[in-house]
C-alpha cells in the first residue's frame, strides 16, 4: 500500500510552506535576533554598568528565543530539533519578560533591583524552569501536522507571566513618570516605559491571539499569529535609539547618523531574504557595499564634528567655571579693599584735618620750607582720601550696597556750582574753566544730588588732570521734547584713541598716554561715575576724535517736565 | 550576607539552572530520544476501524486511503515512523509505550470519518 501523502521531510517542508512564507519567518526572526544580540554586545563592550548588563540579558534571551522559535518552525529539520528548540521557548520567554522589568527599573531609578523583587522574580521563574527541565511542557511530536503538542499549563503560565510583567511595567512607568521632577526625566521615563511596554505588549497580544485561535479548530495555522510578537523588539530598539541619541542614555556617544546607517544596512541586508533571482542578489549586494562605504565615511565625519563640538562645549564649561571663580575672587578682593579702606579712611581724615590746621597757622607760623612741605602733605593726603573713597565706592557698587537718595533738583545749578568749586584748581594749572547753560526746559532731574555732583566732579577733575593747556567747558543743555537733559564737559586735553574710548569706563583702565600727563590716577573715577549715573537712571559716555584732540564727556538724565527756573 | 553576595549568588544560580535545563533537554531529546511521536500509520479495514478523509469537505485532491494513528516512544520508533512514512506498521509486541488509536466517535475530528467498508464501496458505486 502506497501512502502518497506521506513523504517525510518533504512532507513537513510542504506543510510549512503551505502554512506560512519561509521568507517571512526568516525576515521576522533572523534580523531581529542579530540586531538585538549585536546591539547588546556593542553596549556591553562600550559600557559595563548595570543598565547595560540587564539590557544585554534581555536582548540575549530574546535572541535565543528568536532563534529557538525559528528552528521550531522548521520541523523538516527533524522532530528532535523541533522538540529541543520548542521545549526551551517558554523558559527564554519568561526570562526576557521578567528581565525587561529588571532593566526598566535599573534604567529609570539608576539603582539595582531590591533583593526581595529579585527573589520574587526567581520564584516566578521556577515553574517555567521546572517544566523545561522535566520536559513536561511538550507532550509529543505530531508528525501529521509537524508540530509539538504543548501541555495546557505551559502556554497559560507564559501568558500569565507576560501579562503580569506587562502590567508591572506600565504601573511602574506611570509611577516613575509622576515622581520625576524635571521634564527631561519625565521624557526619559516615558520613552523607556513605552519601549519596554510595547515590546512586552507585542508579545502578550501575539501570545493571546494565538492561544485564543488555538481553541478554535476551524481556524487554521493559529501559531502564524505568534510571530507578530517579534516586531516588539525593533520597537524597543527604536525607543532605546532615541534615548541614546537624544538623552545620551548609557553614556554612549552614538550620534543619529550612526544609528541611521546601522538601520539602513540592516534594512538593505534583510532584502536577501526576498532576493529570489541572481540579478536581485547582485543588486542588493552592490547597494549594501556602497552603503557600507558611504556609511563609514559619513559616520567618521559626523563623529569628528561631534567630538569637536564636545571639546568646544567642554572648553565653554571650563571657561564658565573659571569665570565664576574669578567673580568670586573679585568679590573677595572688593570685600578686602572695603575693609582695608575703612581702616585707612579714619587716620587719613585725621591727618588731613591736622595738616589743614597746621597750614592755616592754628599752631603757629612755620618757616616757608616747612609750610611748603605741609602743603604737599595736605595734597597727598587729599589724593589718598579720594583714592580711598573711590575704592570704597567700587566695593559698594560691586557688592550691590550703593545707596541712592533720590530727590528732584536742578541739574544745571549743581553743574554750575561744581564748576565754580573746581575753577580754582583749573586756574592753578593755568587752565580756563567755563560754564555755559543752554537749558530751555525745567532743568530739573530726579537723582541723588550728592552722587550726581560727584559724577560731574569726577568728569571735570578728569579733564583738568589730562589737559595741559587750553579750556575746559562745562555746558548744561536739554531737549524738552525728548525730555532729556545733559551736562557735557569738553576739554582740549590729550584725547583718546578708539581703543581707549571703548574701555575708558572700565575698572582700573587708564589711557596709554595718561602717565605722561598725570601719574596719580587710579583708573577708578570714570568707572565709579558711570556706575553711579546708571544706578540713578542716567547715562554717561565719552567722545574723542583721537589722541591729542581733546575729549568730551556726557552725562544724561531724564528731564522732569516744567518751565525753566529763572534763577 | 551582603546584598551583592545574594545578587551574585542568584545570578550564578540562574545561569547554572538555565544551562542545566538546556543541557538536560538536549540530552533527553537528542541522545535519549525521550519523547513521544504521534503519526498516521496504515490501517487495514478488515482488521481495525480506520479513519478516512471526508472528501465532501475538501475541494482539493482527496486521499481516500484508510489510516489510523499511533503514538510511540521516539527511541523505539522505526525511521519510517519518525518520518511519518510507514507503509506497514505494527506496534512491537514487547513495547508497552506503543499505542495504536483506531477510529471511534470520541476520536473523530473535522475532515475525517470512520471507515465503514460496505457503505463506503456502496457510496463509491
């Protein structure tokens, strides 16, 4: 009797190709297994922390499951191979499901899983291990349909574990998402949770569908639906890729270009499963080769650019740190100067007072030579007192302790008074100091009267210091339409180059040619004047046509409305 | 015991158990052939109640050869049984693990009938 339908291996092969396209089996199993194991190995090679290790374990067991599942489909390889590979599937599946939660926990919390949870996971694994060890998950090999018969318990237990892990992953992700303090942390938790959740969700739904269909004898090839679970792995890898590229997960310095090139190569390589003719195989090979070469150069160039950018970022960070340190030192220095200046101010005031009394003859008349010496002591102590006052002002400004007592006053009048006070000093140096007014508005401003006088005084004093001959002109003028008022101090002094102009209001800055005319400047007067003017809502600036061509200093304040004061 | 010691112990225990399970299954299936095979075997209608395909339910070419099912340990199964290709088969007398399943009401499933020889030939006429 001939049994024509029974042709052994050929029978199982034909049974398989009637059931499902072999190329689909290859396409769904081999690339996912290869990519996951290569990704896991690469990760472990680059970073050996707990995150990488747990992810590697997930990917490793998944790859084993994927290869085992493929072999179990290929029953034409013999019943032994099918029974062996199929028999291990449940164990691997339980392992990668439980380890997925382990990985997510470590990735999100950056801590190892508590011991009690590890023990709980181990206990959950024992039934699957026991079944595999005893071989009780498979009942027999059915040669008529080229499949193994599973026990009732095995798929149910697997379904239970997958459901449990899936729910655990979802709840854990929601909890950690709500707990995360920053939006970046929230996004990381969401991406990792979604990746692992979808990975398990695909498997769970595929297992559920195939288990459900198995109970309906009218539906053929129920196991076909289980292979869609495999597509959960590429989804997980995509989410991990986003985490690596955008959030530098695992401390991997992988850029988007690298991920894209790897994905492209994998996609082109997978075309081999469909390439039926020699022409297509050649075309796929050429495309793969060109993509490999192009990808290599692209990745190398992008990597170099990224390294350069990282170097610049590191330098900028270092610079910022150095800058902060300098600011700190500057503040400490200002505090020191402030303390030191306070200590100096009291004795110098006493010296000035007694010298003044000596010069004025309160203690009797001195010989002319001694009188001259006393006058010099008086001038030097005055300079010292001014310098100390400047240092104190700088300290106050930098510490933010400068106090302004704002009131309404006539700026033109104050400018005129200061000019009158300094006229004697100018005349002593052979200079002419002229005051002129061109105010058509109220001439009133809202500022600190004492400090405004100090600003004007600093500018006029500065002009006297750096003008050897000629005139110093102080002009008070306004524009009621613009509601602005200015005091402009012009001199015929040494002038300033463009370079000096740009930094003349900086701290401790003096013009290069300043020492030729005056050696006593501290380089603080203009700095203090500017800070004070700005602190009162005003503005100062300087102009000069160049070295030796004189200078102009402008003080600007908002003018209060009203009519000009006839006085 | 420190936490790391327990974690490490659990990990290595897991590795050993998984590897042990893999090796055990390999040995059981490949070396001992410790599993059962289930196959269609030829059936003589004069000696047993055979199954036969219900050709009314099939649009494709239908085989009307009578058959029955047999289950036997893979280690004792002849090659033809392994390959589902036996042209003659009888359970060995001394092998308790070999079971032959003839057609019965309980064993029927979609697409097969119990072979009723007189009626079958009548229907063929």
